[in-house]
C-alpha cells in the first residue's frame, strides 16, 4: 500500500484498517472515519496519576504508570473525571505504522470547547500527540479536565489521529496562490508561516463576543447533547469597544474575525501564534478537515472558534489581533467524503458556538 506524500484521506484510512495498520480491540466503526482523520475511543479503565508524563525513549507507558499511579477508575458504567486531576486511559486502537508513515493527534472540537486538556502518548514517546514513523504499539490518552468535571464511558471519542506520508506543508507562496484560486478566507489574508487568524471583538449587529467558563459548576455528561443550559456553566462576554482583558488562568470561547474555507484537496491544523504577542494560548482542538466551510453549503466559509486561556498576567486582547495560524497540508487524495457534505458535521457554517453539549 502506497503512502504519501500528503495526509491520508478517509478511503486510505479504511484500507489501513483492513490491512491491520490500524487495529482495534473492538471492530472499528465506519462512524469513526472522518475525511482526514480517525476518531480514537476510550477503553474501560482510567488510571489517576500524580502528574503528566511522557514515556521517554526505550520506556513503555505501563512502566511509567506503575511509577505515578494513584488509583484506577472503572469506566464501564460511566465514571467522573474530576476537574484538576490527571488521568491516563488506554485507547481501543493500536498502530502498526510502516516506516514511511507518521501520525499526529489532536483533541476533537467538542473536547477543546469544554477545556479538556487531552494528549495522546505512546511507548517510547518524547512528544505529546506525535507518533513516530514505523511505530508499532498501543496508544494512550492523558486527560486533565481544566474547567468542568466530566462523565465518560468506554467507546467515547475525545481525540483524533491524522496520518501523513512525507512532508506536504504548503509554503507561504503556495498558500497565496491557493487563496487566489479557492478563496481560503473572507477578507485579505494574513500569510506568515501559515494563514493568520484574528479575533472578532466587534461582531456586526450583535453584543455577544464570547463566553468565559464559570469557576464552580456541575458535572457534564459527554453523552448528553444539546442538553445543558449555557448559563449554568458560562458567563456571557459582551462587546467592550473592541477590547477584552483576559484574566489569568481563565478559559474563554471566542471566534475568529475571518470565515475560512478548506478546499477538498487540503487539510489544515491550527497552530499557536508566536509567544511574543501575548501571555495567552489559543487552540486546543486543531484539525480542520477538507470541506470545512465548504462553499457547497451556500456560504463563504465558517468561522474558527478560538479556545483561549490566559497565563500568568492579565492581558488586553484587541479586535483584529492575530492570535493563531492555520498550517495547510496537501491531501494524498481528495477524500471520498468531505466535511459537512452528506455527513453529520456539528460545526459546519458555525459562528460563535459552544460545544454540542449545550442547548442553543
């Protein structure tokens, strides 16, 4: 089977499942296969650990768990992962990657919007969310709920994995040319090591600019969709003359000023902007699938939801400030199914939007 250069599309991922490059403890479901990624499922046991860790070269995760384990949590009937605690859960999927194929992981959109810090780790791994070419072994996810305690069950998907063959990242020149051909963004593009994202703090005709997580809330059952009242978990942030002071260690949901379109032959990943621009981090959920903001939906793209956490000092965020960037990659092939076209896609055509667990 040939791999790359490029990001593997849905049809290739299905071939990888058939050829046992991707293996599941239970049969892998068609619903797990996305246009350019695969949803990863939680197994039935979580291990509460004292601290976050990487296995490190030559060391497997189970050996590390023996060092840092506090207690085990049975997920079979549903279990609560407490805010502020760190858990490691084996995933149902494992890999047998060939030497010419690597993988990168990221939180799903709903995971990031709940402020769940989730990162995939591997045996011998020296980086979070990165799987080396040729890796053969299990996958684990580290989960640290930051704002809300959550109820989880086996089979839930909090993370995705994307497979790459070779290098296929677009240069700034290639990105400029692609924008001329496909209209990647609704206004003049800011291209500098990717496509710049800016924050919208002056929404047209609206007063609401974002949400801030409340510090003391109830539990969120991740199986309950369109269920929770946003007012029980979030403070609404209204327009304040185009600026917003971010409070240290507070979590915000904001939205990009730009509407973005990802053409079918490309995938994108949101990357943090330079640390020199401010004491905050944008992005937990970073994958943008081919077809996101598709013009087939009758629009001019979809906004990017920004998951923002401020660090040590209060920081003033200004309307139009560049806060992140999209790095574009070529697909190995156009996926047989695009995001938002014929499949259930919760955030196609989105604006400012909380996770799917909250009612409109």
